[in-house]
C-alpha cells in the first residue's frame, strides 16, 4: 500500500535491451534509490517532481540527439503498486518512498 503523501515517487524500469550498457549509469544513480528486480527490471525512487522522461534521459534510454544511446527500455512513473513479490521488495518500497532524497535540481544528468 502506498502512503497517502510521500516526498518521493516510484518508477518501474522494464524491458531493458542492454542491461550491461546501463550498469555504470545505474551504479551512479545516487541520490536516487535503486532496487534491481531482475537483469532487465529495476525500481527507482526519485524526488516527487521527477518525470518518467527525466529518468529515461538520465539512464540513457532517451535524451538529446547528441546524447549516447545506451539501451532501449520502458520507464513508468507509478502512483500506486500492488501484486505478489518477495516481502523484501514491499519493505524496500515502503521504506524508500519516505526517505529523504536530493531534489531534481541537484541532479546532474
């Protein structure tokens, strides 16, 4: 269950075509928070004002025409979540949605 108000937002990153190319970018995603679900799927917690396009650009899935293309993939910004998964995944989401993060203004892409 999602808290009523949260300073952060949850993103799901799926269908990554080249996870090895994204590995360095994902490793440096701080101050955003990252949970690897599989080789091609991640959850990302970012400040509430962050858009799915900003996440996609930062990961190198999309971006300006001169930006290096790292991988194809899909980024979803979520306003809720539900399903069946390991308890540790639900605990991570619940804890990190309320965690303090830097604002998007402080993030270098």
